C-alpha cells in the first residue's frame, strides 16, 4: 500500500512538496514505517539525520500513533519532529 506522510519542521526540508509517499507492506507497524522513512531520507535527503526521524512522532488526524500500532490504510499521516523552546 502507499502511505502519504506529511513532513513538518526540519523534516520539511526533505521534500519541497511537504510530503513523501512510501510503499509500505500491508500490516506494517509504525516502527517499520519509521525505518522505511529513514531509508528513504538517507537516499533522497541525506542531510536529514536518521536520529531526527527516530525521535519524531507519527500521527493521524485523530491521534498519535505509537510504534506498535499498525499503519492505517487510506489515511494521511504526519511525522512531527521534536521541538524545543524556551
């Protein structure tokens, strides 16, 4: 299946469209999707550190999706990098 992932913060620099589309095997977990995104960015946006993706949250429009969850079909996801401020 295709997963469309909206990019925010520093991750937005990975693609000028503001999103990426990845082929994801049906039944994949968010943890597996995370690693697919790391591999995609290593090839297409090597300036984005893998650790940034590994520390980011994945979410649907309704909720944060933890690593053990299955990637929902037909739903746009977002990857939200950690933020800091003060």
